[in-house]
C-alpha cells in the first residue's frame, strides 16, 4: 500500500494533469452548452500547461534567474550551476502555449457570439432542432 | 453522447495514466529533460546574452523566433475577432439619453437624437447608475496598474516579467476603465483604429527588428548585428535587442486585449457594451 | 541553372524571407486596411509573389546542389535555437503552398471586395498569416515551433472560414474544438518527446531516439502525435468537422484552405514518421502499417460513397478531399518506395486539383450568383474556357491520363500491389470510378441541359455575412449577373488566367511527374526503404 | 531479328499536328477558314506518315521519347509495321471523312460545328497516338484521350437520347479501361517490370497460367472499344452521333483502336508463346466466335440502317481478334489486314447511310424502298462496301478473309472455319435486304416524293473514293499486305 502511495506521490503531477485533461475532454464531448464546451477546451489546454511546467521542476532548484549577475562583469562571477535552477525551457514553451490558449479562447468566444446571433441560443440540441426545422 | 464521452474519457485517461509509469518522478533532477538542453541555458545565458533571467533570454533570444509568432498568434486572434464580429456603423434603433439636470431618461428613435449637448448624456440601454465607490477606486487604481505594468515590462531581464505579462496588465487597465465606466468612454480614449494600429505595430517592431538584423548582418533576429546601431558590444546588443522586442510584444498584447474586449463585449457593434 | 545559385549567394536569408515577407505584409495590410480599401490587396499580392519566387529559387537551389539548407533563426545553432530546414521535400511543399496561395489570391480580388467589404485589410492580413503559418510548418526544424505555426494557421483558418453562410459559425466552432484537441494532442506528444529526450529539435530528437527504441514514452509520444495529426487531417472517423467547415465558407477561403490544410498536415505526418521517428521505428518497430492502411481504405470508401450522396457541389468536393486523404495516408503507410513516392506526389497533385476545382467553384459563383449544381446548366456553351479547365481538373481527380492525377495514382497502385495490399488497390480503383460518376454528372448537366436564366432576386446568395446587408446601395457592384441581365459570358480575365494556368499545370505536372520523382522525391525517401 | 531503329521526331509531329490545328479551328472567323485548317492538318499528317512508310517497309523502326513520366517508362513513340498499317488507314480515311463531314454538317446545318471539328481533330490525334505508342502506358493514355475526345462527338445533338447514349458510352469505355485495363496494366508492370512492347511479349517466364488468363481477359474486356460481347452495347448506342462521326469513329478510329490495342497487347505484352502455352488463345477464339455469330444474328433483326451496321461492326471486329488469337501466320496476317480492309468497306457503308439521311431524312431500311433508282451512285457504293465486308471478290475484304480462312486451316481448328463461313453467310443475309429494297422494289411501293436525288457533292465524292479504294485494294493490296506480313514476321519469327 505504501509503495503504491509513494508511487502515486512521485507521479502526482502526471495524475493531476491527466485528470484535468480528462475533465476538459469530457466537457467538450458531453456538455450541451457551447460556452461550457469552450470552458472545457480551456481546461483541456491548461492541463497540458500544468504538465509542461511540472516537468521543469527540480527538487531543490530555484527560479531560473541567475542570482549574482547583472551581466556587466560576468567574467569574475562564479558560473551558474545547472542543479541550482529549475529547467527554464518548459516555462518558455508554456508562455507560448498560454498565449495560444488565450487567442483560441478569444476566437471561440467570437464564434459563439456569432452562433448566438444566428440561432438565439447556445444549447446545441436547440440549435440542431432549429437547423432541422 | 454521455456514454460515448465517458468511454472516451476513461479510455484516454487510462491510457495516459498507464504510460506515466515510465515517466521521471516529479522533481527528478536527473530526468533527460533537465540534462540535455537546460544546463546549457542555465550555464551560458549570462555569457551569451547578459540577461540574468534565463526564461526571458530563451523566450526572446534563443527561441525568439517562436515568440515572434506567439505575438503573431495574439494579433491573429485580434484580427479574427474583428473579422468575425465587427459590424461597422449599424443603424441603432433607439438610443437612451440622460437629461442630467433633471435626471430624466429619454428614448430617441431613429436618427433623431441630440447631437452634441451639455445637458444630454448618452447611456446604455441596460444602464444602472454608476457606483461612486467603484468608479472612484478604479480611476485611482488604473494609474498604478499602468505604472506597474511598465515596471513589469522593463524588468523582464531581472525578475519574472516581460512583454506578455506587462502587456496584459496594461490591457487590463484599459479594460477595467471600460468596465467601471462605459465602453464608449474607453473607446474615446483608446480608439479602435489605435488598437488595430498598435497591435500591428507591436509585431512590426518585433519582426522589423529581426529583419533589420538580417539586413545588417546574417540571420533573422540575430541581435548581435544591432551593436553598431546601439553603440554597445555584441553581448549587450543582445540584451538590448531583447528589450526592444519585449516592448513590441507588450504593445501588441495590450492593444489586442483591448481590441478583443471591445469586439466581444459589444458583439462587434462597439456602441453599447459592458 | 547557375543563375539560381548566384542569386542564392546574394540572398542567403531566403528561407527567412519566404516566411517573413507575408508576415510583414500582413501587418502592413492590416494597418493600411484602416485607411484604404485597395492597398491591402496590392501589398498582399506582392508579398505572396515574393514568397512564390523565393520558393522557386529555393527548390532550384536544393535540386541543383543537393545540399540541405539549414537556416539558424536568431543565429543559434540547432538544439539551442530554432533552425529552418529546406530539403527536397520541404522545398517541394513550399512551392505548392506559395503558388497555390498566390494564384488563388490574385484570381479572387473581386470576390474579396464584395464578400469582405470594409474588412479587406483584416481578411487579406489573415490570408497572409495563414499562408505564412503553413510555410513555417513546412520549413521548420523544431517540433515546438511547428506547434506555434500550426496554431497560427489554425486560428487564421477559423477566422477565414467563419465567415460564410449562416451555418458556418457553428461549423467553424466545431472545427475549432476538434482542431484544438488535435493541436493539443500534438503539443502533448512534443512534451512526451521532450521528457524522454530533453530536446525539441527534430534532428536532435531523431538522433536520440535510436538509443531508446523500447521506451514506452517514445511509443506514446508517437501515438499521441499521430492522433493529433489524424484529427487535423480529417481521416475517418475523425473527419466530421471538414465537410461543414469547408462547404459553408466563402470561396476565397475555401480555395486557400481546402487544398492546403490537409495536405500540409499529411506532409507533417510524413515528416514526423520519416525524419523525427526513423522509418525503422515507424515501419519496422511499430508495425502499425497494416492498421493505418486499413484506416485509409475505410476512409477512401467512406469518402467516395458519401460524396456520391451529396447534392451540393462544394460538399461533394469536401468528401472527395476526405477520400484523397485516405490515398495519401494509405500510400505512405504502404511503407515501400513506390507507395511513399506516390503519396508525396499526390500531395502536390491533389493540391493542384483541389485548387482548380475550388477556383472553378469561385468562378461559377461569381458568374451565376448561385452555388448549386444546377447553376452549371449550359455552361459549356457560355464559358468554354472555364469549362475546359474544369473538365481537366475533373479528369485529373478521376485519374485520366495525361493529367497528373493518373500518375500519382499509378504510383499508389503500384505501391499497393508491391506491398500486397490488394484491398487498397481496389479502394483506389473504386474511388476513381466513383469520382468518374460524380464529375460526369456535373459535366453532363453543363453539357446537356440548356442554359438557365438566373433568377436575380436571389442572386444575392446566402453566403454573405451580415456586414453586407448594410450596403444595399452598393448592390450594383455585386455579382455581375445583376448588371448583365442573365447574359453570362466567359469569366473576367483576372479570374480566368490563374485558373487556366492551374488547369494547364495539371497536365504539365502529369507529364513531368517522372522528373519530379527522379529529381526531388527520390532524395526524400531514406535509402533504407526499398 | 534485330531491327534498325531510327530516332526521329516525325511520329510526335504526326500525332500533334491535328492538335496544333485546334487553336486555328477555334479562332477561325469563317467556316471556310476553319475547314481549311482541318484539311491542311489532315494533309500534312498523311504526308508525315507517308514519309515514314519507306523506312518501315525497309524493316526499320522509328522511335522517339517525349517525356519520361516514370523512371523507367516514358511517353514514347515507336513506329513499326503494324502501327504504320493502322496509322495509314486512319490518316487517309481522316481526310476523306473531313471532306464528308463538311458536306454533311453544312447540308444539315448542324449546331456547334466548331466544337465538332475541334474534337474531331483531337480524336484523330489520339488515334495516331495509339498507333505509334511504344509502350502500354502511352497506348493507354491515348486510348483514354480518345474516349474523352469522342464523347462530345457522340453526344453532339445534346438531346435526351444523346445523353443516355453518352452515359452508356462512357460507362462501358471508361469503366472498362479504368476497371479492367488499368489494373491489368499495373499487375503486368508489377510482375514484368516493363511495359514496352516487345516482338514476342514480355510476360513469358514471369507469370503463371491463372494470372495470365486473368490479365488477358481483363485486357480483352477492358479495352471495351473492341466490342467483344458483353462489352459491346455502347456501340449501337453510340450511333446517335452524326453519321460522319459514326463513320470515322465507330467504323474506323474508335473500334479499330480497340482492336489494335487488343492485338498489340496480346502480341507485344502477353506474347504468343504465353497465349499458346496456357491455352488462352483458344478461350479468346471461342469468345470472339461467339461474338461474331451472335452479333450477326442480332444485325439481321435491326431495321435502323446504322444499328445494323453497328452490329455488323461488332462481328467484324471479332474477326480481327479471332485472326490474331488463332496464332497462325496467315490468321494473324488476315486479322491485321482486316483492320484496313474492313475500315474502307465499312466507312463506305456509313457514308452511304449518311448520304441517304442527308438527302431523304430516312433512317430505316424498310423505308428505303426504291432508293437505288433515285440515288444510284450512293447505292452502288453501298453494294461495293457490303461486298467488301461480306468478303466477296473483287473487293478488299476478300483478301483479309482469305487469309483468315487460311489461318483457321493452318491452326487446325476447323470449327472456327465454319464460324467464319457461317458468319459470312449471315453477313450476306443482313445486307441483301437493303439492296433488294433499294433496287428491286416496284415503283408504286416507293415512299419518296419526286424531288429526291443524290446527296450534295461533298458527300458523294468521299463515298465514291472509299468505294473505289475498296475495289482497288483487291487488285493492289500491296502496302497493307506488306506491312501486315512484316508485322507478323516480327511477331512469329522467320
């Protein structure tokens, strides 16, 4: 039992992201309201962001801003050690992914407004009814 | 649909969880991800770019090309919302005006409405009287928010922050103004054309800097070649180059956030809105 | 041909220019669109032309020297920074993208002006952004940069097709959901590759993968990347978004997006399977070829049969596109040299054919103001050149020699026979016959039925966004039929010339397919594949 | 036997010359200029082909590769004796038919004549392309171009009947070529690695008997233009076309392209040895004989003249297949010769049918009573044509039939001899009523008013020419006979 718990604890970040991812996916598939679907989509994307950021973490590392330097006299300063800082690359990537998520959200909302203007509702089943009629 | 969703979710989730068993543990300093590229960045960023904040350096220099397109993504979203939603000059069926001396609200049909008047004040159809506290607090706060935003932009080299963060905060200040007052007042101060021009200009600053480097020197976005223009050595030129593009990013992000807000909040009419 | 080499030594930044030009021009177009309605078009056309010329020079350069061009963005070498890789395959696809975007754009000036009145700046800007997104996806050598550019192409794509008939916003929203799932899966796959290898550069990852063939992370990265791409390329059963999204949108956007999106996604798939994961991994280690070919077979049958059931011309084309996706995916996963050659050749040919068909749809709409098949009645007599081009395109889809469709199909079928996948061969032949029926039905209407007087009360067809309804005073500038009182003649030259150029290209591509395969595609396929 | 190969671009020009004339035809301002383009192109084409004739008769081969569409297969041309024979027939008859078309189209004042002449030119280009193909791929390409180029000709009237016939036409022709011939070609390529025509075939040693039989059948039925039953019913349907089209395309170009393709594939790809070893030839002979007999029987019952001619064509085409499938020297010579002899005979018959329709508007045999007295020249030509088709001396048809009969005896299958003789009898039986009606009906049975006379000169001259050539070929079959025997000697050796 303890082994399982420690195993889960060691992989907790993955569990968290998978659960979030599935929550988002479930909302996107099942929910009837388009805005709820959009919210699901955002959760879905956020889960991936969580995944990336969590893989950058190192136990005992700090944020990747080199402590002693201002860059002007780098020669006399001690070189930064990789172990001391967490992995900066996933953070960079996720800045991009966040921006992409925001952009997608904006476009999705714009489309939802268009849909609402067209059909007067955001419930998918009602829209389908109107299309068939 | 519900069962289908459940099956898909359970299947995908199970699969994803199953495969995590081989993944490196949380916080493992010896995972491949932490051993291949990231040590290089941590150890050499200062030497290469004279920027202590590794994230900023990677963002705007090593992977600066990515970030340029990231900014473009924002611009794309702004353009997309504009293209999808904007309805220019729609004839408004009726407008509401508040007669300020008496506090009477009047409804005008068609195009018969008071043009410029000291006593009549246009209000939204779902207008509620302004809350003085909110109004006052926001007016007070907006200046500080904006100054903080500029700080965030400027200090991206040394602390968490940079163009995106600063730009978003700047945009939020204008959006706060629009929410606390009304949309028209915000548009009067920061017009739609301004927003569009700023959002294009920000990316232009970024891509233009890149193109300038390419024209002077060799590679797109290689800030080294800016050193003769900036009058610094090649390493510092990188640091300054990063700052220039961060400003571009901030301008675009701010303008697009505002632009998207204008379009979304008024469903493209930009007449009445939140 | 040393001429091109000379140019190249003067312009070493060409791999950047080809994508930066549309990007910068899109900014200028967006800004100038605020002040003037004509300039955005000129800026965009010039930028697309520059990209087009650059891609020609690049492919000449690559074919001439045989050297893969590597361009370091921001001056950083491969695993640290982002590099652009122009090899034979990407140069070929770049040429396809830039030429298709350019030709479709210049032929649609009038359509853009009527359908996107007062928003020309934004529309042209998004058109350019979409093009640069595709160019970047094709040329990039970085797995994450690919994701960013994919999102640029997708977002601008949503905007471009979101404006159309009154059903298009909903269709586009569904497309957006699926597209986002696909892209996010791809991103997740890249993340898995990153935790397994610590790198984002495609070549770098490819050099690490052979040391960890048995890793389950790599396996799952492959699965999830492929799942993401399969959604985006609309293979059965993940195809649902495509017909609605492409058929309801405006013809200008359809002419750009329909020929290119699925093809570029397939290119990405090929790139990932061949370059990122080695062919050894994809074909020998995973043993998924059989499954993928069967998926392709089902897609072909499904696409063809659904196309048969459609009444609307553009919806029919959409299902044909789905079937063609099956051709390419199936051809690639045959896993032999001929099949992969066929798949790559078909990317080029299918882009050209689809472009021609959608351009034809644009011309018919412009001339008749109607979108239905019936609007084609008697068109052979009225618009002989357009119909000649259309017939060529149709024959090419059917696969009649000497048009290019025949030759890529030939490779695919030979590959199928060589791989022993007789069901795939049968599916290809079945789909050819179905296509023959489909297009024959249309050509028959155009040939036999007498010309129909078009009803001008309804000329103002539904695919116009609300914007236009507020410009009734400009009605005279809309479709020409309003002016000419039912007399339809040949299309205006600015539409006709690009269209005829594309149609003739269909034959030229066919006749020179041997040259293309020998000089370009042969270098793409690793020697390990027989 | 090693043949000397001459590299020359002449075959390419021979194919392309009429395509090059199309822009001229389209842009012509008057009818006369347009017709001049047509005739000039026809003349030049014949001259180019004739200029290659001496070389071929010397036993040389002209060859040229235009495009290398696949690494090992190109669009290439190769003129040998058999191709020359066919090209000679097609190009000479094209001139005659062009003249006839001008008369026919003008006198009936048909619509869309420009389109008609353009596609006519495209069709003849494709026909020569088939004749000069160096490999199966090139042949297939031109075969398909021909199918499509003839579609607007077949459906020229653009009415309901034309529409359904057009559908049938494309269904059989395109369906056959895409559904059967193309896969057969790919399988061939897969097993042999080449598609070039070789004198003795390329398949020997690469293939087992079942597959060989399957491929042979796929080619035989896939090249549906040859009209082997049950892939024949497009041919009667296609008779809705204007008569010159029926004449050139359905008596000469299209159906002969089918026959030519089948013969080329059987000899050049599958090879006589494979056909003989796996007993495929016998099966083909039986299918062909079946078609011959049934088609002749159906022809007996047709009242519409053009339909009767169409079924006659179906039967006669199978003679060609039968002759080649007998695998004897004389049989093959007869089969190849029959391409030429039947062409001249049958085109005369079609011209006559068209001339009758032009002059009187009558299509049915039962209405043609006494027509011979009003249109003596036409009906005499008709007589000569039918004698040639039946195989009576002194007409060209006799020579090919003679060789065919010799072939059946050589091969020892006497049953096919009886098929030939029986069908000849049937041929005579279905042509006889036409003359009887035309010449021997009494004056009071005649259905015409007085003013009926010969068709316009543009129509009559061509049919007189072809009829006289039919007779001439009996006395002087030299170029064709020489070419056929040359071709046979390369195929059979010796």
